[in-house]
């Protein structure tokens, strides 16, 4: 695939692309390794060798989903999830929903 | 009355007999206590029984009903509560050895609500340790041991509401309370062949419940039918100032009327085409048959697709980070090593390493996803598919590899706090139950109940139960 994509590129462009890929991979590996070393540095004495290998494996496994998440393009104004919204709504007008005569579950009806 | 019939009657059917004074709450409670004591250990279903509480509550219920003070459809009905809900003076283990001796001096709001309507607490249901909050690799990840599926005791119930699933499936209680952060009500419902409701996030107070991922944790019932789930949901839903994530009064409360609900509106169904990459043949066959039933009884059944993106990844990061925060003291003290599961002993250390920026990226993605789902629900009232792509798995299976399929539906549903209801829709060739999931817009719990009720009016899968001798 990579070879196919590089067809038609001149030698210097291929070299630059290869260097970029290498740098990306090295950064990812360094990040994973840093995470592993932080765990081992803080808690290493708690783990057996088998557990250490398992932790290393888990840290590696976690990286791909993390990279996919980071690659998702967001705008500056995209805020955190709406799970905070009910609290905000209530705090803006705490008495709004306590008025007599409002049907429970009204929101669920057409 | 044949005993097995009593064991598998629905809340609705039991309530009619209790209200008519043809069934004594004390006799019913004693019956379920005896049955639970005898059969519970077979499935590792209970963390503990609470016979003193149960009989005291049943006696009060009986006295009230005899004197004409009938409180409603849960009055005198026995139930089990997942062992992460605080019950005053009763050990609450969270399914985990480090908390084996934990006792609270208050009741969780859900327990208070059930006390108020006169329900009878039979006991605490076994569960996966910390509801799977530290990860787990095997079904045995529980202080109570592996929960065995009443349909086949060599198979698992799924988790983390494993005991709740086993209890309802084996006829040890008419309903049980479970919780879901990601799949923990719906999966046991599907694997155990019972009906389970995951309510909209914020409709049921988590006060007094173990926190795993506070922005995703939800509490709901597992029962014999969608109607029973609705009745329990009506009792436990509501705003609670002690859980500040609960919705405002009118949006949290739920009132249930069987006739009103069935006639409330024509529902537009979206049959999901991309929820599962592959589906086990026996599950696919049952789901295909269910789709045909839906096409017969719903005016609109069209294909629908979930939005695509790294939403499941976002959900995983949120659960991991919030779980690491909820159990920080357990991780840092090293007592996490007391957990039963090898993955549970170490995953917390890994989960602590996610950065704040990554967590917030996941939360921001959640907002995008919620908008996409709002748009999808402009075209459909409900999204429907098989609850799980597989039936109950072997007790020995390594879940980390054997149950590691992509679950965008669970990720999206739980990230957006959407209500969902799983009902039985058939069996595989090995006679293991298959679940059908209805999922709706946040706040539209009535839609999943209405749709599942209509489905159950025209099928009898929910009336099947395992043969237990």
C-alpha cells in the first residue's frame, strides 16, 4: 500500500515521507514506553514479571484507540458532552419544573 | 398452584393476585426465600439473602393490604438488588474482596423508592467485582464466583449484573435491580433470556450506589417482561437532590399506564445494519425473525445506520479514566491486587495514565456524537437490532479475547445516555436465549417500553424459562 502511494513521488519526497512515518512511529512508541515506565517507576515492586509483561501489552493495546480518538477533527467550540446539560438547565431555573400542573414524562410524549 | 408457575409469574400477574388478596405476600416471600436458598448457590446468584428484612417487609405489606391500603403493583412483590446498592446495616461488597466487610448505615435512593411502594428485598444479587470497573478477563471475576446461566450452567450470565440476570432467569425473584455503565443490564438480559431496561441517564438516582464512571452509570430493572420493567422503572425513577446528575422533576419521573402506553403513538423503527460486524448464525436467525414480526406490527420499519467514528474509543477512555478516579484509593493502596481477576489487578494502573487532554477529547467527541444521534432520531423513534451478536458464552472463555468484538451500539447508547430495552426474541440451536434491543432518544424511555410491549404482545419468547429441577 505504502509503495503504491509513493509511486510517482520523487526520491526526496519519498525520503521525507519515510522520515515522517518513522518519526510518528517513534513518537508513539516513546509515548507508550513513557507510560509504562511511569507505572513501573511508581509501582514496579508490586508486580510479578508476568504482570509487568501484561501491563506492557495493555499499554500498547491502548495506543491505537487513543490515536484514532486524537485524530478526530474537532472545532475549538466543540464542548464536552451534554451530560452536564441537565445540571446547568436546572441551575439556571431551578423552579421551572416544580410548577403544579406539569405532566410527568411530558417530554416523552409526542 | 404448581410451584414452577408461581416462580415464573410476572410482577403484573402476581400483583393482580396480591391485590385481590388471593396471594399472601408473606407466603410469596417465604416461597422465593426457600427457592433462592435452595437454588441460588447453584448459579452463584446471590451475594447474600436478607430473610429478616424480607419477612418483616412482607408482613407489613400483608397487614396493609388486608386493611385496604394497597400501594400499587409492587406492593408485596419480592426482588433482589445488585450488591452495589446500599442497604442499611447489610454488607455491600461491590462483588470485590477489598469491600467484603463494607456496611453502609443508609439506604440507596432506589432501595428507598422500592421500600416506599412496598416491595420486598429478598437479598443482594451477586455481581462482577466493581461492576467490571477495573476490567476483567474471566467470568469468575466476582467475590461470589462465576455466575452460571440457568439455561446452561456451563455458560455465563454475562456481567456485570450477573446475579440479577441469573436470579430472574431461574425464577428466584420476579425482578432484580441491575446497573449499567456499558452493557451490564442489556447483556445479562440477553444471555439469560429476560427483559432488561437501561433507563435514560439521569432518570434514576445513583445515590447510595457504587460509582464506576459517574458520567455513564445507570440503574435499571431486569424482569420477566417489558411491562414489568416499566412498573419497576416507574417506582425508581425520579429527581434526587442527593444525585445532582438526576434530571429535573418532570423529566426524571415516569408514570406508567399499560393502556395509555400501547396507544400513545405510531413508532418509526430503524433496523440497524451496522451495529455488529458479524453475528453468530443462531442469533442472526432469531433477529431476522424478530425483524419480520416488527414489520408486521409497526407501520414503519426501515434500515438505519449508526454514525461511524471513534466513539467506542471515546467511551473506553471515559470509562477507564472515570473508573481509575472512582477507585483511585484502591489502586494507590495496592489493594487492587486483592481482586479475583488477573486483569482487574493491573488495568487500573494503566487507566490512571490517560491524560486529561485525551479524556476531554473523548468528552468533546461525545457532544458531536450526541448531535449526530439527535439527527438520527429525527428519522426514527427507535433503533433495533440483536442485543448481542452472540449467545451466552462458556464460563471458561477468556473474555478479553473471546468477547472482544466491536460494540459501537453499546458505546453510542451509553455515551449518549440513551434508554434501551432488551427482550428475548428466540433461541439458538443450543437452546440459549437471544436478545433483541430497542434503543430510543434520551428521555424517550416510553418508546422502548411501548415497542417492546407490542413485540411481546405478539410473541411468547419472554414466557419461556429454563427447566429447573
